[in-house]
C-alpha cells in the first residue's frame, strides 16, 4: 500500500486526482468510504476528474459511460472495465494498492 493523500484532502462527496508510483489515480470519498480508480476512461481515455459520481457509479464526462466504483464494470458496455484499486485508511492517510 502506498500513501496517496490525506483524508482531509478529499472532502465528503468529493474527488481528488493524485499521482501514485507514476500513475494518475482518482480518489473518491462517499460518506467516508474511499474509492480509487484510474483517472482515464477505458473507452477513449478521457480524464475522469470532472466525472459525476452517483449511486456507487462514476460517469465519464465525455460520453456518459457509467462504471461501478467497486469493480470498475460498465453494465451498458461490458467490454470496457475501469481499473479500480484497493483502498485502506490508516489514521489520516489514504493508502492505495496498485498491485
């Protein structure tokens, strides 16, 4: 696990783009549950920093593809899967496992 940010840097219902081990990761906070996904839509590579997060999904701002935050799957287009990463909160640190 690598430290990606502090809990205080990702507000409730907020997002933050960070770089961990040379990869751009998007951290998402939903009521204290943190998610980490690759900051690039697998459809056409659009950055997800401006994406809408709702009902456990993130929607690409470019074409609206919706990805499940837990597993990265896109029900409407199963050929596209968003990379997700395990997250652990240790004190005030958000830690991400890039595998």
